[in-house]
C-alpha cells in the first residue's frame, strides 16, 4: 500500500459548491488543500463530481450570472478558480491537472476517497488506489443525492435537460416550465413545498401520490389542498417517463387496481427525499437520524471530532442550494484555518 509521507494541512473530500469553495478559501489561506472530487458516476446511483448542479442545465439564481449559466460550467469555473490558487486534485494524471479552459472538459478522471479513519491523529484518508494520505484537518463536502425512481428515460431526460428535475426551487422558474402542466412525485412536506412553489409558474401542478393521503404534516397538506392549481393523482406510481428530447408525459399505474393510464406533462419533479453521501462515516462522526452530519455548533462547521468539518448538502437537509452550500464551504475553510492556527500548524 502506497503512502504519502507528507502530512497535509487540510484534505477536502467532495466537490460541488461546498467542496470547491472550501478549496478556494483554504488555498488562498496558504493551506495548499488536497481535494478528492470523486470519480464520475451516473444517476440515480450516487453523487456526481461537482454535485447536483451537474444535472442542472440552467442556473439562474446564482449571483454574478445575470444571464444564467449551466450547472456543469458553473462547477468548472469553481474548479478553475480553486486550481488557480494551487488546490491539488487527486486524479489519474497526478495532483496538478490543467483546467485552464473549463469549456474544454477534462483529459483526466477524478479519484474517489475510499475510506477515512478520523480517530487517528493526523487523520487517515485512503484513496481509491489505496494510497494513504494524512491530514491535520479534514473537510467533508460529499453532498447528498436526490432520490430517483430509477427509470431509464427519467435518468436520460434529467441529465440532458429534458424537463425532469429534482429541485423545483432550482429549475421551476425557468421559461421551459412556465404555464405548463407539471407534476411532482411524492407526498411528504418536501413534495408539498415543491408543488406550492411550482404553482406560482405552472398552469397546473399534479401531485402523484402512491397512497390515498399525503404523508405531509397537516398544515402542509392543507396548504396543498387549498391551492386551486394543485390536483392530486392518488394511488398512482410512475412506471415510465415519456418523451424524446423533452418530457411529454408519464405512464401511471394505480396501486389498488393496477389500471394503467397516461398523463400529459411539460415537466416532472422528484420529491421523494435525498440520501446524504455519508455512508463511509458511519461509526466515525455523529450523524443525525437521516444520516446527515450533525454539527457540534449549528452556526459553524465543526463536527463531533476536532479538526473535522462538514459543509454543504451532507450537512444541510433543509435548503440544499448552491449558494448555501458555497457559504458552508467558506465557513469550513475558515474554521479549518483557525483550528490549524490554534494548533500552531502553519
């Protein structure tokens, strides 16, 4: 097993707005961060390098881009800025890839973090090729994956910008969805929030619910019932997503009668929960009931282990926005810098 004999000041596990922002701030503080961005994988299996924005074709609510920007390009700009300040990324071609032109794509592949041992001092971080790295501080920014139904055309249209999304706040106000009949899959509080938000722009919003009642709290459920633009499709599950370049509708199956029907749609939004990418932290960091990292101080990024910090959607089960994740990445880097200074590590 190969070993990197140098002890890093900070290792960042995860990319996306939180990871790249943490890298930018840490690098500008002369901490020379080492970052594991993660090897690319397709939905619905796991988080993509660059986070959920890699599935977002148009981002119109991130400050600084008045005309909007695609999610992948925004993350490419984040990465370019991090590398400009000497962030090192673990890749197939070493630790210093060329990202001078973010529009050209990559000629290399990121590496995954295979496992960590945060009980050791310095912390142990093991790469996918079994190379061992040591670090005085670690920032976890592995994100959370939106849960998908697992249908082939659902995945294809989500990745191509074909009208399938897992974030109404991110995408619902786009021109492509305005004045269209849209649908939300799910029956919990998040699904009601998504449907209520979409109702501001859509001509109608269907809530596709596999039972005959909502799982949402009574207050939230009543909000949906009272909204004249929201219609419920009870006891229904989606068995297929229709459309070639853009979604045209869904095939539904009745959970009680097995009757099959089709519903025409101009957009489909998943609201069946998120899964934080924290499985590798079980038994090491304190997690909450939903497996999100539990912060020791809700106003900071500190965790149950000194020198280990959390940022982004692996911590945040409420907002899950690029701007909030970036802000948390900033906090994590500043907290790590102050932790290292207190330890006399410069």
